[in-house]
C-alpha cells in the first residue's frame, strides 16, 4: 500500500484539465469533484486527498508541506518563486506571458506597467534595461491601458480574445506557460515511491495528450 498523497489542486479552469489528465493516467478521480464546492476532496481509489486552493496559493501550500505535491501554472511558479521541486511539465493550460499595449503605444520616460505579476514584470524590464513603475492589479488588467492607468501591461494571453475585443496589441512574448507538477522537498524524499509512481503514470498520458493536441 502506497502512502497517501496530499495534492494542492488549483480551483477552476486548470482543475478541469488536471483532473482529465489524471483520469487519462488511470487514476480514479470522481467526476463530481469538478463542480463541487468542497475544499478537501478524498480520492481513496487513488490514495490521494485534494486540497482545492486558489491557484496563486498552490506553491505556498506545497512549500510549507501541508500538501506533498501540487499542480500550478508556470506563471504562478515564476511569480511566487517558492522553494519547491518542479517535477513535470503537464502540458495543460497552455498560454503565454506577454507585454500588451494600445496599438498606437509610444515609448515614454519611466512608463507605468500594470500587472498581476509584479515580480515577473520587474525582472523582465530590468533585464531589458528599462526603468518602469510597476502597478499591481488583481484582475481585468486590460483595463489599465484603455483608461490611462498604465502605458503597458504584462499579462497572460490564451486565445487572444480579451486583447482583440478590447482593441489592444500583443508586442512581446516573455515566456510560454503550461501547468507543472511540483513537490515539497521533504515529501519528495519521504514519499518518493508514491510520487515517482504518480509521475510514471502521468508521463505517458502527457505524451499522448500532447501528441493528440499536435494533430
Ligand atoms: C486571464 C488573463 C487575460 C485573459 C486571457 O484573465 O489575465 O485577461 O485571461 O485569456 P484570452 O487570451 O483567452 O482572452 P482571467 O480570465 O483569469 O480574469 P482576470 O482578468 O480577472 O484575471
């Protein structure tokens, strides 16, 4: 009998894709968990317990060891910079981090950049040798250049609908994003068999899903 794994799962959009991938890997994740409001979901068939977290908090639960492993977007991982192991690229929730502005954007001195990702944005502009003022927002980031709060934004682009529908333009892509499987450093040693067994099951499912998506 393998040890119980506590898994920090991101509530919402990524959870649907993650639970689908886990099922494709042969794990018996109940369908009704997708729409449940429960915050702790027992999955005894897979010897797991899901902790349903706000996506941005997943690395925190894993770093502190209240979850052994977690599923999290590379965007959050880069922004939060937590002390965790990154085990697998799950290949789900594909999107990108980009610099976006109005189509007639012109460089100005000390521009303002609005974002949900202040660390990512600061690091990017520092590496570009550009001095900017970063303004942290929590959502609807595209509003900022439209109503004059910021010159540019750093945000996620998935389908591109939000920027298109709001008349904005994507200027630069900073990095591509997929969800990752992460592990707590101590759990990785203490529950290595169970974690490794999970990775071994997930890998072919990821390869199959990626090959299917490329068709
Ligand atoms: C995210 C992101 C963009 C949008 C990109 O926002 O911040 O606004 O999705 O997706 P698209 O390219 O498919 O349009 P989210 O829906 O998470 O809401 P938020 O703006 O409140 O953060």
